[in-house]
């Protein structure tokens, strides 16, 4: 099993991701592409998942979040045909909020 971390805003979990430890998880969260996605994807009410300025915090995943991440990861690797042991070294990000649409730009 891999370490899974959750990024949240004001206690609201947004994404779960696997990483070798807290600093590696923070590096993923700091990646401009991840931040772009957090700002580009919209909730059902049309608001962005993240406004780009509210502080993002990172913590270890709770058991239900870990289970959601694991299910998402296993489904993705099953669809890809990549062996689990090969895929586990790659970062997988699982949305923990409903995402309605992406607005590019």
C-alpha cells in the first residue's frame, strides 16, 4: 500500500494523491499543472474547485478517502492493462469532489 494524502480547503477534501511522503505530496500539490486543474474544473454550481488564492492544506488520507483513492487507482490500472507493481510508482490523483465541467483559459 502506498501513502495517500488529501488536499483540502477549509476542511473540504478536494483530491487524494499518492506520494512517497509529505514532502513529495506537497511537491505534487505545488505542481502548476495540478493547480491549473484545481482552478479549471468547476463544481455543479459553476464555481471553480479552487479560486487560486485560498490556502490549500495537505494531510494524510482518512480510511474512506484512502479506499476511494485505491478503488480509483485500481480501476485506472485495470483499464490501462499496466501491472499494479509498475503503476504504483506513478502519482495518481483522485477527485474527492464532484466535478461538473472544465473551463479552459
